[in-house]
């Protein structure tokens, strides 16, 4: 997709889901896991669909020597996703009290997806970055999960207001992940997915293969 299509776009919701019932699996034996995101008390965030994790293994192998993927968050239960949406929408309504509801929903979807669409709630999306061989996080231009407001738009993957080192690191990360078959949500450099509705729209696949899951075992 050459244009930026947001998660709230009707074209994303229109993509059918042909659920393949692939299980959610623990990523800790495969990836370096960062502990910064621990809002789900049951540890659900360390799970992904098996096919996503398989592709992350491929991406890891595609990275230059001395670099590794640093995993931050994967599966997100729909109830947690709804809390994220509501929290950010409240911030936008406070900052822009004149905005109609549709404008708030569209703006919110730059940063957090509606639960019924959200790739994270399907176990299809991963938030991640790069680290060196010793596990030190590299510079990718913004803190992970920086909102468009906080980062002055530098969270957008193709943002021009970041340094040369960060731009190069984003290119390395993107080459490995896209080479393994994942797609990026272009308003968040850290967010990549496979098998969800957004992935299907971006790649021209006839349907998503992963739909929302209520729980790790569900």
C-alpha cells in the first residue's frame, strides 16, 4: 500500500477472516524479551500465533551479525485492547473537544486499533525493536509506543524528523521483517504483523487467517 491506510478504514474491516485455529505460543525460547509491557497479569503479551513466531525466526536470521530482535509485546486480550483505545480516545477528546466522534475514532486508530480489528488481539502482531549482541536497545528514533503527539510524528515509520542512525536502524529492521513476510503499520515503526486483516489488505491476500482471540487458550 503506497498510501497510509489506518486501522479504522472500512477496507480493513471488510477483509474476511478464515480462521485457521493456529495456537498461540510462548516466544521466550526464541526471542529476546523485554519486560517493559506487563499490563496483562497473566503474561499473555509473550504469546504470538505459531506462524508469526516462525516468521520472526526467519527475520532474526536475516539480520546482520551482532543484531537481534528485541520483543516487547505480542498478543493482547480484547479487553486490554479496549482499555488502550478508550484511554487514548479520552486524551484526544480532552485535547480536541470540538472533534466529532468519527474524527476521534480515526485519529485514535493511528496509535491503537479498534478491538474487533486489532492485530494484537488476534495474536498476529508484534511490537519489537533492535538490540545489539549484549541486549542493548538501539536508537530507532523514538521511544517505543510514543504517540504521534508525543513524538511530533516521528513514530511514523517513514518520518523525516529522525537522525541518520535511527533511519538506518529502521531500514535494517524493516528489511528483515518484510523479508520474512510481515507487514508494518506505517504510523508505528515498531508494529509488524502477519495473518491479520491489515496484513491481508496490504498483501492482497483474499482473507485473514487469524481473527481475535479472547484468551491465550481460547
